[in-house]
């Protein structure tokens, strides 16, 4: 009887124009956070192209930071970090912030979100061409990612963790076995960009290469052709 009564009330409210505007969120929950469903897209704030920190100052201050404050990042900060990793810098030729052998761009970028203002916890894939996030998994997986990273606490305590994966075949089909080295070089270029951008934003990060590949792939729901290469936890200093 209770279910029938609720349905009758909802239908009545919708008919009066009240339910859609006021009552339905109260009955079923009013979700304010973005990225509530799998494959939902989140348009990111446009990146900034200047700051008060010079590239020389950023290089001087870059350090491996493994301890973070328990404070959220903003979506603007996350967007800037992702743009620094693989953002588009030439819309006509689709060039990116990091150099790529043959402009083949084998890297994919994911962000494990645990503490970001206005964004639901989960795993998101960065789409450079649209500068947006696509949700690929619900829930906070920082604990699981830390276990996969051999128990490194910085991964668990970070607000987010940026993860680079690679589709080697994009590069090796042109360069053969040599292409594997090119992919690894590119991951280093992109990771350094994130490190320097973090300094500019007064954030801390560290590059993590010690992890169990299969576990990370499972946590991020990586396609079979993608291999994880790098984890960069990020948080407030």
C-alpha cells in the first residue's frame, strides 16, 4: 500500500506542476555533485595560460611531495593539471602539451577522484579534444589503488591520483620495437608537466612507478590494449 500511495502522490503533484520543481528531489534525493552516472561527461573549466610562477621558479621548487592536507581540490585545479598532462595546444593540428613521437599520442589519462569540490568520487577519463571528463567507475577507489601501489600511503591520502596508461600499438606500428622507448619518454614528459603545474598551483605531487599492473588495470577498468605506466597522487601541501 505504501508504494501505491507514493506513486499516487507523485502523479498528483506532477499534474499540478509542483512535483517536478519541488517535491521529487526531496522524495528521491537531490544530487548536487557532477558525474553521477557511468559515461557521464563533465566539461572542465578552460585552462589558464599564465601565472605568477615562472617556469624557472617551478623547476627550482619541484620536489617529491608525499604528505597532503585533508582538503579538497577545486575542479579548476584538476582541469589545469589534466591540461598540463595532455591538453590541446594547437586546435588545428591537435598538438598537445607534451611532445609525442610522430604526433601519435599513445597516452591516455585517468583521474581517480576522492576529494574534489562538487565532483562525485570515482574514476574518470580525460578527453583532451573536448577538455572534459568521462566517468568510467563509481566510488572512491583510492584505498584499492594504494594497495595496488604496494601500500604507498601517498596514494591513499591524496585528493586525486592522475594515472597515465599507454596504447603502445599507436606508436610501435610506425616505429617498431623502438616505439616502446618513445612511449616511455612521452610518459616522462607528461609527468614532468604535471609536477611543474602542481608547483604553480601550490599543490604537492610525486611520481609513482611501483605498482601491480594487473590490479591497477582492473581498478581503472582499462581496455585490454591499454597498459598503466604512472601514478601521480596530488593534494594540498
